[in-house]
C-alpha cells in the first residue's frame, strides 16, 4: 500500500509524464535488457509479449494510467544511470 507521500509522488510523476508525452518530448529505449521471471529480454520484447506492438501503443497505455494503478515505488537497480533513481511499478486490473 502506498503512503500519502508516495501517492503525491505518483500523481506528480504521471502529470509530468503525460504532459511530456502530449508534447512529444519522449522516446522509447527498446534495447534495454530487463529481467522477466528470471529471463533476460529486451524491453521491446517484454512489451510485445504483453501485446503492445507499436511505440504509440506505449504512450497511449501510459496516458491511460491512473494513480491507483501504481502498486509500488522501488529503487532503480540499474546503477549505470543513477544510484538514487526510483521506478514506479504499475499493474492495471
């Protein structure tokens, strides 16, 4: 369960993210390797596996996210970017 502070952070993140998507100030990095159930695959393949085939579909999906869809805030374990980064984990019912 997210705290009130977490909910405020998620809300702010979604507002900024959606604004930047609408202004087309974003790009998708599909080559990033991620661990899905112990298997290392590209981010692009992970999206294809759940039925998202086009980059536009990614942006549409994010634009449709709501604060209640965020189930967890965790630290980003890809230390090549920033040791203090957070990631927002979403699950849409």
